[in-house]
C-alpha cells in the first residue's frame, strides 16, 4: 500500500455568489489536512470576491479571463496536489468523498481516473437524479447513443491525466469536460467506485439548464477532431452521424420539457428537431412522446408499467 495522495480541489467561478459559499464549506467539511482548494474567479461583479476573502485557507485569484476552460488551466497551474477534484462554484463535494478517494488511490497506484456516482441536485439542494458510475471510453465516442455517460463532478483524476490530456480547450464554452476526458480515454481506463464524489446542481441559468443545443455542437466538434487525430474511423462519417444525432438531442430535450409540464416548449423543440433532421420523428423518445399524445399520460403510464421502457 502506498501513502494517500495529496488532493487539489479546483473551482472555476464567475458570479456564483449565491452558491460559492456552500461549495467552499463542502470542501472544509471533508476533514484532514492533505488537501488544498484553489478558486479562480473570472472577475465577478457580485459578492463572490467578498466571500472568498472570508476563507484564509483558500488559494484564489479574481481577474478577467477567457472563460471556464481558461480558469481551469490557471487553477491547475496554481495547484500542487496529485489528485484533482474539479468542482464548479455551484456544485458541492459529497460528504466523505475525500476519504473514499484517499483509500481508493492509496490501494490502486496504477489507476489514474476514478468515476463515482452521478448525482444531480435542484436549486434547493434536494436530490433530483442518481445513477451509478458508468463511464466507458466507447460510450464517449458515441454520444448520440443515449448520452456521453460522463458526469463531470463525479470524475476524479491524477495530475498525470492533465499532463497528457490538458490543457482544457479555451475555445469551448460547454464541452471542455467532454473534450478533456475524450482525449484522456486515448491513454487511460476509467475505473468505477459506487460512491458520491461531487454533486451537480441543475437550475435555470446554467449551461446545462438552458438546453443541450450549444453543448452538442461542441461535442460534435470535439468528436470529429478526436476521430481525425486518432484515425479511429472516418471524420466524415463521424460528422455525419453526429449531425443526424443532433435531432435526437432536440427530441430528448423536448421530452424533458414535456415531463416537467412545459408542453409548448416541447412542441417548439420537436419542430426544431424535425427541421434539423426529419428522421428525428423516428427516434425512440419521439415515438414515446407521440404515444403519450395518442393514449394520454395515464394510458401511457399503464403501458409503460406493463411492458417496461426507458422513458
């Protein structure tokens, strides 16, 4: 058994005053003295900086930057730990996460990336969604087949991964995490530990909460670049598949809006999906959406209970 590694928590931040204190406190609650917390703020105009000044244990900077990826690269340069927790300023570290990671890495010196449970919180901090760890390199290369399987706050990695796959691409606004771990998958395996690491907060105003369209455009860009750089198939074919798959993203977003009581927004997204790719009418979520319309929500739920299904 090797000694437990030192941990660096890196937190990019910009105008997250309502949440950043909770993020900092979730790190402090971990206990131990083998960790550091680096916060790089993009020059916030809210109360973020005044909150950062209250915590002398922090290593932090606040200055105008080129976006989240730029802040992450700065945080990596400012940090010194071997094990990296990337926790955004509106997310939190789960109780006991550091201890679980200490034990795991101390007993698995050959492991470079470990994935925990994917847990999503609402704005009020209540748990919305939970799945077990499921990241696979192949799944990252086929993001249209459901989802990327990647949940950034649940991914903990050694500095060697950044040395290989970094720096984070500052041209990306949404998909810098997907791009980073896609590149990391060329060299490293993903190991799974069914433990909560980082808890992701979803609410109106986040990049995720505002919809998947921009993110998927960047995912396509990253995927085509990956295929080109690794010669892992045809970039043209990858681009074509991703283009048609974008219709599936619109449909999934539409179904999510329908399930949250926003039918008008759902219809708008379905129209955009059809314009983007007429074959989106045949994808599984769209078929389910139309089935709900034919038999009604209660009839649909009875059928789903009898025959099963993913949505």
